[in-house]
C-alpha cells in the first residue's frame, strides 16, 4: 500500500521543528485555503529562536501560504526576541497573523506584534 507523496509546500512547513535542546515546541497544522497554523509552546528565547525564524522565512519564501503564528501558549519570551522576530518577518507581514500571548508580562509582546494581527 503506497501513500501519496507530500507536496513541496507541505514538506517545507512540516520541516519546522524545535531542536531537542530547545525549551519550546512547534506544531504545524496545514489548513484549507493555503493557511498554515504554527503553534509555539514553552519558552522562546533569543539564543534558541534562530532556527525557528530561519525556517519560517524559508517556508514563507518558498510558498504562497498565509501563516497564523500562534504564540498564545508561550510561558516565557524576551522583548528583544520578539523585536527581532518582527524585523525578520516584516517582509511577509501581509501574509502573517499573530495570536499573541494573553498573560501579564506578555502585553508588551502583544503590542510589538500588533502589526501582524
């Protein structure tokens, strides 16, 4: 029994994974109408987020998909990381919607990401 091959866009998005040493987890859900939901959970810190951001940029460059970046389940992040994330993804802002963290200290993160909502 053979399974059909996964399309290139699907492979690109499914390659988004956190490293074993990272304090965050990434899950990817491909949705209808070229929407990709990427959920990031845990602690997303500047020194660990380089691979995630590079992979997001690659996927956005190689596809026409729209991205929902779900950060609602972050338990910790840094303002510098969020600013850097915004700078790195700004060329794709018209294709990105961010679900910001909802708790206390994250209100500043929500403001920084407001341009993506």
